[in-house]
C-alpha cells in the first residue's frame, strides 16, 4: 500500500516537473518570437522631422560663473558665452 502511494507521488512529481519544463520552453519560444517580430527597424521618424530653426532662450547653470572675465557672475550662460546668443539652425 505504501509502495503504491510512493509510486503515485513519484509519477505525479515527474508529470508536474515535465509540465513546468514545457511551460518554460513555451514561454521562452514565445518571448523570442515577440522580440524578433515586435521590433521594427523604422521607428517612423527621419532626420528631416527634427531639423528646423530653434531660438534658444537660456542656458542655466547651477553655480554662477564668470566665463567672459567681466567680473560679473551669472547663472545664465548666454550672458557669459557670446556665441550662444547667435541664432543657429540645429
């Protein structure tokens, strides 16, 4: 009687382990398929979408600096670096 119960437990454990193994194999295969087919090379944006004329209003630093040596410190870097005041196309 005890031997029969032990054999049933062993069989149940083997079936359970096989089911878990099959589940993880299916999960792995599904993940690989989703990753391969879910990513596109083309994200819908091109370089022309971001090229335009922008007016930079300010560059702010955390610490006041005197980069142009005029003895005035400022956190606004546009006051300190002359080339930043020019309008550029980015």
